[in-house]
C-alpha cells in the first residue's frame, strides 16, 4: 500500500504530464470507485475542466481543477495505480476510471482490488479535514508530537498509523522510524519522554525524506520504480541482522499489521 513517499513520487511524475491538460470526458467503469458525487454529476462537472496543479496531502492525490476551485481527490488504497496513456487506448480489465484529456492523453485509474476511491469536490476539507499534520509541515514539531503522544494512551505503532493523528505514515515507514528512534512499537504513547519525542520526530522526517529520495519502495506488483526496499532497516527483514547491533529482527502482529523491530535496540 503506497505511503507518503510513494504518493509523493507518483504526484511529482504526474504533475508535468497533467498540468495544462483539459479533461474531455470521464468513463466510469466501476461505479463504486467514485465516492462523491453521483456518477451523473461527476461526469457533468469534470467535463471541460483544465488541470491546474497536482499535489499531495497525506496519501491523497489532489488534482486542482480550473472551474469553481474544484479538486479531484484520489486515494489508491491497496492496489490503485494512476497511469498516463494514449487517449483512445483500449481499457484494461481493472481500469476503473478513465479521464480522456487534451493532447492525446488519458489519465487511467487502475485498481485490481477496488478499494481505491475518487472524490470530486469544491470542498476538499470535507474529505481531508480530519487528517493529522503533514510530517514536513511547520506544525509537526517535537513539542507538538510530545504533547500529542501524551494526550493519548495508545501503543506507538497503531497510533502512528492512525491518519487522524499524523498523516502519511503506513506500515513500512512506521517500522523504519521506530527503529531509528529506538522505540518499541508497543510502547505506550504517554510514556514517551520529550527527548524520545524529539528523536521520533527526527526519525519520521528522516525515513520519509529517504523514501522520497529513493522514489519510494516497490514491494508489490502495483507500484514500480522505487528502490527504498533495498535500504530497509527492519521492514520485511525478520530473522536478518539489525543494521545497528546485529541482533535478529523480529516480526510480530499488532492489530493485524505485521511489525518488524530489533528486540535489542528497541527495548520496552
Ligand atoms: Zn538492533
């Protein structure tokens, strides 16, 4: 499942291809891909809009449109993918939404497992409003993190995965950040000291930055082109030596999510 660095990488690639293009029409091939509005309204409202910009918030793509400050929001979830193709190419089996564009192009949302969702709205906050801060925003300081951790009484791993707490982290980057910060994934949030919060804040930014620099991680059949998977410290490395101390990395399940950590570096 793509996390902040993967979504950022895809957004950066799509932007130069999409900005300035006009959306000629929309083919909705799997109605439930569209979360809002109705299919009829969507097709009506998106037609003729020009793409002004492509940005990211948390794990959402935001395609900024020309008319009435509309935004097209896209969340890839488990298996979604966004592809630029020729305008009149024959659709593939799992293509859920196709936007035909000017310049003989189309933007194709392909999604094998159908969990991905698309919104077209003049009020993006209705979808994005509950998200926690962006890790690269000014608001994400170690003081903020320390206070926020103490306002909760939750285990670190599930708390960091919670997008309403902090935006953008998923399974990979959470495990990597906790390893750098030497914090156990089951440590309870309100036991974290100010110094540990500082280390964790640094670690979160560090792993996300490295992920972006390496074009994200390519660990499944959908997202290709990244190479962060060759630099994992703990993620998917159970039984292999910890890069810091050589102890074997362990894998445990926390809330159904596989979690990787070094039992020596990340003691409870
Ligand atoms: Zn270790």
